[in-house]
C-alpha cells in the first residue's frame, strides 16, 4: 500500500443521498489533497489542506464539502450530487505544499463514485 | 489557459521493446516536471522527475527527456515488461497554487506478449 488509504473504494449514490469519502495517511505528512479524475480528462485539484487549514478551493461546487479534523484524516462530504460528478476521487498527501511537496505527492487508490 | 497534454491516448508495444510516451506543455515558466504511472485500480505513482535546467535524466529502465525549445517532454521505457501496462501522464510545476501541478490527460500503454 502507498500509505494513503481511501474508503470506500466504490460508492453508488442517488442524487438526493448524502455520503462521505474518507482518506487516511500514515506518512506523517502535513498537507492533504482531494483530486477529481474523470475519464479522458486530466486530474483536477479540488481542495488542499495544510496543517488542517484549507489553503485552496478550486471553484468546487458547494455540494462537495471537505473536512480535515487532523493532519492524518481528510473527508469529502457529498450531498445532492449530479450524474456528471461521477468520477474517481483521489486523495493525496505530501510533506508540504508547493514544490517541496510536489515530488513526494503520494496518492491513495481512489474512491470510484457513481451518481445515478 | 495553459495546459499539459499528450500526443497519443493509447500506445501498444511488444514485450521487450522500448516505449516512448510524449507530452507537450505550453507554460514556458514551468521549471519542474514529473511523470506518473497509474495502474488499473490504483492511484498515480511517481516515476521520475526532471528540472528545467536539465535535458535528460535516467532512472531504472526509464529516461525522461526535456526539450525546452519546443516545450516537449518524453518518457522512455526500456525493455518493456507486462508490469509496465498502465496509464502514464506528465505533470508540470509552475509554482501557482498550493500544489502548483498541472496534469496531462494520460497515455494508456499496452504491452503485447
């Protein structure tokens, strides 16, 4: 395993459901990230947390709500999603942000989300 | 906006042959580049990186070439093995944002027996 664990690995939800994705890192890193990976599109950065403080929110719709209770855990709360939100959601961590973290960005295996 | 892209979505090679995967970038301010490998059912994994003050960097069976004149990056994999089958994508670092990385779409490398 990479040291970054994501659960669940697969999730199917209706548009009115509320669910959460969980990420845990065992690497002692200070920064955690949520990325969206859609078919045939590049990775899209959604949120960045550094030392449990959100430092970036890339114009993500409010139906996605991140939470970082401590430096080892990151959640993505989902509510009233749309079918186009179906994608692989990847969590990552790094020692720090910027170039000091770019070369040691460690990804989890992802949570495959399907919105019906 | 500026973007990082790949020339081919799928590349099929014979086991044992060498593979070359290409990437074009458009941000001339980018000073650091990374290649990732993503196997089916897994997250992206770092393969090799290169800074803009270098033209070539070698790893174990992999070589990255950087041509800043034409803003082109390539990943060469020598003597491909079945375990090399994956999606490969490049990323450029331009310093913007908390992570500063812009990712390409990816090339699916298929190894034929």
